[in-house]
C-alpha cells in the first residue's frame, strides 16, 4: 500500500513537472524563434556581403555553422534553465521521501536508486551542454574555459598544451569568446588527429581594438604550407570549418609559411566590430 502511494505521488509530480516544462518550452521556443528571426534579419546583409567572396561549398558551410550556432544557444538555454532545474527539484523530493522512509527497507533502496539515476542523468546533460557550448566561458572567459576543456577531456595526457594570455586580460564579446574557443579547440583536435605533435602552444594577445590568437604545434611533417595555398574544395573539412568560423567573426588568419618545424599561425580579430 505504502509503495503504491509513493509511486502514485511520484507519478503525479512527474506529470506536473512535464506539463510545466512543456509549457515553458513552448513559451521559450516562441521567444527564441522571434529573437532568431530578428538576428537573422540584422545579419542578412552582412551574410550576403561575405558570401560574395566565398565559393559555393564555403557558403554552405557558413550557413550551416551559423544555423547550428543559433540552435546550440537555444538548446543550452533550455537544458540549463528548465531540465536541470526540474531534475534537481525531483531529486530533492526523493531525498526528503528517503528520510521519511524506514532505512534499509526495499522502498528506501528504490528511492535512493532513483535519486542516483537522476543525478547521473543531470551530470550527463551537463556534459552534453558543455560540448554544445563551452563550459564556464560566460563566467570565467576564454582562457580558463580552454584550460578546463583540455583538462576535462584528458588532452594533456597525450600531448603538452600550454594556454596563456596577456595580463591583465579583459573580457571579449560573448559571441567572440565562444567562436575563438571553437576555433582553438578545432585546431588542437586537428593537430592531435595527425598524431605526430608532442607540444601545442596557445597565446591570446589583447590590444585596445584587436585580439590575436597565436597557435603553434611541433608536427615536423605538417606546416602552414599544407593549408595556406590549398583550394577550399581540397581542404580538410576541419580546416574549412575553422576558416568559415573566422569569417563569421571578421577575423584574418596569417599562416607562417617560413616556419618548418610544425604548424604556426595567427588569428587576428578586430574587436571594434563587437
């Protein structure tokens, strides 16, 4: 009898949460779509101007990346503000029920197991959100977010990665920080996939109206010459995506073709446009 009452209570609470979440999701979805429409209208002219200088494949990648970025923002906001919050509330309720249940009983064991599963799901959701949008970047900034990303994914176990920056380092525009994070991690992943480099150096240099990202690896069999003058249709998809991301933030990339001990490049961004 007690089991039936408890599970009925859990079921009613779950249905109530589901109704609230669905209602919030619809409301937020409508608001998010309106914001996306305004943002698309505002950037439509800029997109047309930029696309004039791109070939067909690059335009497709550009549009695809731009749309995905909008979707990532909305999904991350939904998971962070709705799903995680409701999972936490349900976990708290289960913990309260566990305290009121006889310890060691079968029902107590089931409640504790359910709470553990919810916590595991919450952790998994946070991991997914962290991949969609850089973890802690909005609170800490670009450099701490990069260091955290490499540490969480155990990159430092296979290759030496140093991330440094000018001091003091002021915060950039949020869109710029996120895109620079994606560019940097994309370069690191590309280096690691080649499996020859043992060291990567990343330095973020900040000026009054400009940010420079210096990237160097020590892969002796891959230099800037392998990228700089290659037609876009022949480029590695990872490099093509990085170059499209650069165009999205009005950045210029300078390949050091004189450097023959690995890949060396500088990404320069005009921050006055943000």
